């Protein structure tokens, strides 16, 4: 059973899986994975007939995702998977129903880069579309992180990330004109790092 589940769902983010279980990401929707990596969040979507598109700045990552799509969803053209930075995506505005950004935005160089990525994704969402983001946050670690400039911090786990606060995400949601689908959820991992789940719906 464990092997069959892994084969069907791949390494999908559990919080993304929750959105699928609740019917917010449904068959027939066009889904963009912005910063797709090797496609770990796309296995179920590809198997289930979603119209999947994806971008990543890493050519090797895009090649891996293309190979995954070719094996699971050969109907999709390879052009659906492009080597592009998120802030420079060439995908048409208002053309996708769901955008996935999982463990990507905390690699922003600074706040302007972070906001450029978010706003480019937001433009790509169709009216009523869903933006799903998992990203590093400062929540609960405020006294354990060291600023290094531009909104980036050194974390107790030894990494350096661009971090958001809960208030920053709330303010950004309002600035975009979106609405929180769920309260912002933050998961602290043994006082070493924190990941926030930010799910926003675009206005219709």
C-alpha cells in the first residue's frame, strides 16, 4: 500500500495535498508549478489529467519535470515546461486556475525580488484563481535569526533565507486585492526553521 501511494502521489507537499482533498484544486483546472524542481508536487496532477505547466530557472530541473510528464501525461507538449525565472515567466496573464509555489520564494535575493515573483504569479492567475505558497517564515524564531540584509536571515539550521512574517503576508494579501482562503499556518521545526503556508484567492 505504501508503495502504491507513493507511486500515485509522489512526494507531494502535505499541505498541497490538503487543498486537493478539500476540492480547491480539481480536475479540469490549469495548474502552474512556479519553481517546479524535479516535479515532486506534480505526480498526482499529471496522472489525473490536469493541464499542467511549469517553470524553473534550473535547466536540469525542467528536464526532469519534462521526463516525468512524458511518462505520466504524454498528451502534454514539452513546451508546457520552460526554463524561466518566476519573475520573468512568459506565461499569459490570467491564464491559470492554480499556482503552486512550494519552497521557492525564500530563495529571493531581497524584498524587491520576492515581490516581483509574487506579483508575476498573481498576474498569471485567472479571476477566482488560487495561489498556494509554502515558504520560510520568521514566526516563532524572532530571537534566533540574524539579519544579513535585504530581508534575508541566517537561520539556526545553518541556512540563509528570505523570511516573511505573518503580518507581511497579511499586508501583501490586501495589497494584491486577494483573500486568504485559510488562516496563515506556520510550522516550526524544532526551533531551527519555520515554514508558512499562505493560500490566497484572486478576486473574480
